[in-house]
């Protein structure tokens, strides 16, 4: 009897250890801000995130499925196949800026983001929503409601939120490429630092 109990205890310890160390997948679904637009490959914030995860000895693979120019409808349409293929434990949604630049209805953008959140949660993936802000090209009301969209979605769905992806970057032209739209290589660590505090709890870090 004692031998059976000992073997059962060892099995439980091994199972717990295996579950703890099981590799995880983090999927980033974004636009040019995450797709290394205009940057040398491997220098964007998602690549820096992979390095930071390795520094923390986390067995988590970062899959960057970002596409320059993508919109929330594009992300919504691509996500089912990506979820099926990669089965991520964490989904980072960094979309919406291109919707705003095209003046698309905010209700449509919000519905698309909601659909992505719903799909992720149906498949037991944790969600991090990356918030953005835009210049007042379409008037102060549109600008305000666009920023509030991310906060409302995060609050309603109780998902993690990065309030403003470009915090500390947007007003510093030295951190942008020549187009004054896309952050340069020097800005990438700051982008990661903006994401990291909200991401850490989803990875089990304090």
C-alpha cells in the first residue's frame, strides 16, 4: 500500500511539473505598428517581447500574425484560422488605427473587436486589448469615442488593456520614421514597455 501511495504521489508531482512547464503560445494580431513596418526584421517590439520572455525563462512562443494596413474586419476574418492553427494561450489584439484613419464607423470597429474577444474566450485564450488614440482629423467627438472604445470593451469584457500603445512616443518625432507615422527602431523598446505591465499577469508574472 505504501508503495502505491508513493508512486501516486510521484505521478502527481510529475503531472504538476509538466503542466507548469508546458510551452505556451502568445499570438499578436496587429497592423503595421506590430508588423515591423520599415524596420529590420527582428527589431520590432514583438521580437523584443520574445527575448524578454526568454530572460524570464518562460516557455512561451510569440507568433506575430500582424499585417501592415490591417483593419479590425481583417483581423476578425483572419482570427478563426489563426486560433485553430496556433491555439494560443494569450491573444494580443492591436487593431483599430487603420479603421480610424479611413473614418470607418466606430460601431463596426467595436463589433469586430468584440467578435475577436468572444472567439478568443470561447477557446480559453486570455486577451490583451491594445488601445490607441488618433489625431482629431475627424473631429474631437470621433477622436474621443475612438479612444473610449477600447476602455469600454475592456471594462465590459473584463479583459486586460493597454490604455495607449504609443504613450511617451506619440509626441516625440525623433522616435518616428520619415513618414512620421510609424515608430522607428529606437521606439520599439518603449512600445514593449507600454505593453508589458498589462501582459505580465496574463503570463503568470507579478
